[in-house]
C-alpha cells in the first residue's frame, strides 16, 4: 500500500471512529465527595445545559433524557413522543456554593413553565417542563418555588411543571453535549437557545461564574 493510500485509509478510519463516538451516549460523571445532583427538564436541553453550566458551584451539566419508560432511548426515539421521556439535564453541583433553591430560581426563569408540552417553536411531550426530586426536602422546595412563581404573576398563566420522583437519567448522544458552546452561530442557538440563557443570567446575577 502506498503511503498516500495508507494516510487516506487511516484518516477515514479515524473519522468513522470519531463519528461513532459522537453518536454514542455520553458518560455520566461520578459525583465528587460532598457534591449533589439535580435533574431538570425545561425544553431543548442545549439551552438548559449552557444556562446551568454558567452558575457558580456547578461543575458539570449533562444533556439527556428522563421521565419516560424506554430504556436507553436515542434522540430520534425521544422525538417520536412514544418513549415518555423529556429532554433533560443533570446538574452536578456543590451545595456549599449554590443551593438547590437557587437552581430552582434559575430553572423557572430560563424557560416558560406555563406552556404544556411546548417551549417556543419546540412542540411535543419531550419538551415538557419537569423537575425530578430525590428527597422529600427537594419535593417541598419545588412545590414552594412553584407557589412563589405563581404568586409573582411573572407569567400570564399558572405553572404546569410536573413534579416527579427521580428514577433514571439517560445521557444523550455525544454530539448533543456542550452544543451551545460548539455551535454558537447556528440560527437555532442564536434565536432560541441563547435568549433562554440570557434569562437565566439575568435571574442569577451575582451567582455566575466569573469567566462566562
């Protein structure tokens, strides 16, 4: 085999391997000692991931799927509305730096929790608003946060966010992770995702990482 043929074949194999890795589900990080984990669904996970990732005390955010019945779903399957899953994010954070209540404030600010099965141009049960609690204290905090949002009259309608016990979170494919950062000039990111991130930033002023 000629050197040029070998190089072409090698590049082809590497490209194929990279694409396969990109389509495979991302790996979930292991929580560090003292770290807490929270799971939210508030429309397209690209914006949710970027918004939460900008908060002090948040180490990592993973895009994925939760709230349904299908094991190890793919993005295409979730989009059919037949898996029961919603696009969600899992947040790994230091509760000594940022509280669960703070995360709830940001969550309810960064998306419209009053539109059932819809967020802006995205329609379907996979875009419904959900918060997954792991403890009775978290459930109580979510319910209080919803009362606060409703009382504020910030939104025209009542909050329809589902409050459900956490069961399982499936990480999305690799190409969905850090999507906003990797594709900042894409039209959808510019006109749909980043405005949501801006809402989070406004609501969480003073709790943002210094480098964002």
